[in-house]
C-alpha cells in the first residue's frame, strides 16, 4: 500500500516541503532509511541523519531549520513525535481493516454478529454469543457460549474466551490469551486427594482494556473476576479468580495476582510482581518489579522488595545490604580486638 507525501500531510495537517507526489510504502528509522520509506525526526541529536538518510519522506517539527541541503521530502508538523504516532495508528487501522467471515469457521445460528465484523478461518463461535460492530476476530479463536463482545474489539489469533464472559467496547486481546478459564479451586477430601471446586462465575472486562499475549484471566468461583475500564495488561500475566483490577491500572509482564485480591485505580505494577490473595491494594499504588506483596497497601504507597516495604526505606536498606561484607568484617575485627584486650586484663 502506497501513500504520497501530500496524502500523509493531509492526514497529519502538515505542510509538504519538496515533492508532494513522493511515494512511500513502508516505515523506517531515520538512520536506516531507504528509498520508498517514511521516517521522522524529533530528537535533535538525530539531525545529522536527515542529511544522509535514503528515506523518501521525513516528518519533522515546523521549528526545524536545515543547516544544509536536504534531498528528502519533508512534512512539517507541530509535533513530529505525536504525528508519527498518529500515523502509526492510522497505518495499523488500514492494515487490520479486514471484514467478512472466512471459511472454514463455525458460528452458531443463535449467535449475533454486528456490522463490518471480521471472523478469521478456523474460529469457533458458540451459542447465544453477541458480537458488536467492527469487531476483528483473527483465525483459530474460540468464543464460548453466552459471551458478549462490544464494538471495535480485536481478538488476535489463538485467543480463547470461555463461556459467559463479558467484554466491553474498544478492547484488544493479543494472541494465545485465555479469558474465563477455571480458577485454581481445589479442596482435599477425607483421603487427602484434591477435588476441584466448580468455578461457576465469569469474567467481566470493561471498555478500553488491552491484554497482552499469553495472559490468563480466571473466571470467578462465584460472582465475577473484573477488569475495569482502561486497564493495560502486559504479556504473560496471571489474574486469578474473583480478582478486581481498578480502572486505568497498568501491570507489566509475568505478574501473578492470587484470588480475591482487589487492586485500586491508577496503580502501576512492575514486572514479575507476586501478590497474595485476599488483599486490598489502594488507588495510585506503585509496586516495583520483582516485589512480593503480602499485606494490604494504602492509597499512594510505593513499595519494593519481598516482602515489600516502602520504596525509600528499601533503597536505604539496600545500601546496608550491599555493604554487609564490610560491616561483617568490621564487627569481626571489633570482636577480635575486644577479645584480645580482655585476655590482657
């Protein structure tokens, strides 16, 4: 797919300096630009590359004044970085603008699919499923019975959505994620063997949620596991049964959250964090990577470590921890000196 400099300038509300008919069909870094590619320049330290790049078109700030001749066609905008991001979004929309139902696929007669939807090959859609407008479901997806999916959602290849799940509008779920699998509920019988406790709740995902690839969100034992509006989940995250994640909270990769924990709004949780069950994490909490959370956290807390404690105290303690060999050597020397002095008495 090709675009001219003028078409791009129209999208970005920018001005063309050079050939308005110059065409591009791909994107590139400015230092790796080649003929037919589009790049951008926002950081002044990359200015020298603009004079040597082979990119056909470059997006630059209106304030940019070249120090020597530029052969690349320029598109001048108010903010090159934001404009390039906007262009990436537009490019993604165009690239993923598929529609229609591919075969082979199975769609239950009792299900309803909205306008301009795309269903990829080898997808299964169960009974009484309701899918909104402009939804894209890529190949090899499974949508269980009685599931609802709102407008403008994207489910990438291999996503599995178990029955009774509710997904809001404008959600994106990346490949190989599983929504609504059984919570980890087992109880020992009189022989000490563990028997599964039926998990009969569901998962509710509200609007504008992004879920990274390979993540798992378990259905509730009773009631719902809830992911509130605007939550962003990285890859390979485990969210257990009956957990609630507050709106606009972001969670980095390989974090695990045990059952029935409630996480507040606008929290930031680093990678490889472990949170035990039945806790209450307040609003605006920040948890540093690889921390272990074993107790409730108040609004605005920032913590690190395992078990986690205050971030400032952790940093102070770490200074002592790094110096433990020196401290131990000093203590040993003091004990030795003290012992020698006692022997003299």
